[in-house]
């Protein structure tokens, strides 16, 4: 069978991209190579491997876990079932932190201190460190597994970030940060409990669930900021599309002297918040 035949069949099933990426993984080549060599034969051994992986994919296992990597902000991150697969919409947080770090208010600083809370595979922290020499980036996660993956990614990508295991801002309570960025778990257990079956089945619970209404980790992080006397200029985060009002109430309660902006994702859904201290 030729690469072309494998891809044509996948195209009929509306899974062309998945087939290209699986073949690239099996053949140890890039996706572009696979597309450019569509007349090459696929060996029987490789066809068998393809078939086995295709069955896993059809059963709902995420492609990123099968091939062990996911692209985020133009960088290739190792991922496995110990960490959430970084989502494209989270790139917004990277863009925004970079934009804010270039503002005049930081111009006199030698470095802008940033902490990424709930770093997972290190996608946000590494993307920031790779994109700016001005940022000093620290990454925290409660999961030692996630910290191991983040450290591996930082080393592979040549990023200088501190990776620290612990609960929210607890392990860095004596440090001061200009910007706190977080993509904490925000699926609710009782309310706002929307989660796709394959996400619930394959991705780690610690990366998904944020208490009764999904916002309990953000609530605890805001409480820590006050308790530790931290004074970040900006706090940025991602949340679920129906949680904007509940989040606004939290922000008013914890940071009455701040400005809250809610930003929409590409589908027009409320997705991110930026809290600016006044
Ligand atoms: C939604 S995932 C986000 C991962 C990564 N930042 C990303 O955007 O792809 C949330 C992460 O928060 C971590 N987490 C959950 N509870 C935490 C806590 N109490 N303190 C620190 N990290 C926590 C999880 O282990 C998980 O890696």
C-alpha cells in the first residue's frame, strides 16, 4: 500500500490530518515529508503499526498522547497522560503576557518577573521564556509528574525557567511577581461541569476539575495573593465560557481596586481574564 492510499482512505473518513501525523510518527519523518512522498510504499510492519494506532485513535485516545507531542506557540512539547494537552486558545495568555511585559511601566526594570501557576507540560512558561529575554519565568504545579514533564520540555527547548512543585502560589510565597498567569483547572463538579467524554477519560483529573463551580482554585489563588502580600500588576487566567459572572464576583471581592477585562476566544466565548491593579 502507498502513502497515498492510506491518506485517501483517511480523507474519506475526514481524518486526513490525523493520518498524516500518525504516518509521520511511525516513519520518523515530518508531516511535510509524508505529504511529499505520497508515492512511497508503506511496509507491512509500518501498516500494522498504523492500524494499531488508528484503532486507539478511533476509540477516542487523543492523537497527542499517541504520538507523545503537541505543538503550542510554534514549539514542540512532549506530552503524555500525566499532563493536559495544551490547547490553541491558551496561546492567548502567552501573547498577552508578552504584550504587557513590553509596556512602559516595566521599561525601567531589568527583568519582568512572571509565574505560571498550574504549568502542566510547561507550555505557557516555556513559550514565554523562549519569546523574551526580559521575562524571568517561574512555573509551579501541584503534580510532581507535571513538573517532571515541564522540566523535560524546558531542557529540550533550551528554556531557562524555574519549575517548582507545590500548591498554587504556596511554594513561591516569598517571591514577588509582576505578572501572575494561570490556566488552572476550571471544570466544575456540580456546576459548569461540561467536559467531553474523551477529555474526561484520558486527561488527568488534577488538570481538569476546579471544585464545585470550577472556580475554587482561582478563589484560593486570589486569597493567597492577599495573604502573602503579593502585589502583581497583572493577573491573567483562562476559565470556562459560562463562568464570567462568577469570576467577576470573585475579583470584586478580592481585588476591589482593580480593573477586570474579560476576553473572548476565537469562537466568541468568554475565555480569559486580565486583572490590572490600579
Ligand atoms: C488546565 S491544566 C493547564 C496546564 C498548562 N498550563 C496548559 O495550559 O496547558 C491545569 C494544571 O494545573 C495544575 N494544578 C491543579 N491544581 C493545582 C494546584 N492546587 N496548584 C498548582 N497547580 C495545580 C494541574 O496539575 C495541571 O497541570
